[in-house]
C-alpha cells in the first residue's frame, strides 16, 4: 500500500496522564473482580501463590512477579506485532523511557487496524482479565491482585484503543456528511478512504508515542 498520498498526524498519549488514568482503572478493576471474589469466597480464599518457608522469598517474590509481568506485557505486544507485521520481529522495537522507567514496544510498519487492536489489547486479556477470572474460580487472592494490577497496567493501551475508535467514528461521520453534499465521484473516494482507514490505517504515530505503564 502506498502511503505517499496520506497525511500523517501525530496522536500523543501523555505518559503522566496515562499513569493517572491507570489509578482510575485500578479502582475500576478492583471493584469488578474483588466484589464477586469476596462474595464467592468470603473467608475461604487462599493467598499462597508465592508462599514459602523462606521469608526473603515471600518478601521479594511479589516484586519479582510484577517486574516479570511488565516484561511479559511488552513481549506479548511484540509477539502479536510480529505475527501480523510483514517483516516479523524485524519490525518490532522494544525500549525503555529511562526518565519514567517505563518500558515500551511498538511496530515500525503499518498494520491492519484489527491486527493492531488485537496486539494492543492482548496483554490486558492474557495478564489481567484471564488471571482475574481464574482467581474467581480458584479463590486465590494473589492471583486476584495480579489480575487487577495488570488490568490497570494496560491503561495506556486502553487510552490508545479509545483514541483509535474516536478517529474511526470521526471518519465515519465525515463520510456521512459528505454523502449528503458531495458528488458521487467524491463519495466513492471517501468510501475508499474509510475502507482503507478501517482495514489498513497506518499507525506510526500511535506506535511511536505509545508508552505502556
């Protein structure tokens, strides 16, 4: 696909704002998972996911779990980007914003919008939603905390998802407006643009500015 005739527009997600939004998501997911968890299990839940006779292990295992989870979060992004990118892992870039100690992953080539969204939300599902659901089934408190934390950790991803949906809706409304006033030839051009936008919309600006909490 030739992108020369398309306008590139930066859409920036502010990292500080993303961290504040993450706190809101933390409260939201805590309510979503904790309320049914304690209703189901009450005093019969288990907290022994990291349990050991070694005090140092019990102290540092949760911290190690969080750090490992953050790494896996970015690896999941990278794996899904590589699955859909023509150049595979050669099109995937990992890095760290050292000022904020924030890791990131982005794809250096355009992806189909559905593929980008899958790669964007995969860590939320795999590290947040699924562990949260499993905790409701097993009654494991540490798994509940893990699921809540990594659901909230996807706040930046959710912000980008909302931004993508907003851009798609803006384009659709623009097409509807043009259909009412534009000649048929212009309408066809606009319809082609929408089809391109939904299926193959390039997202280098989203990817380049993408910071994951």
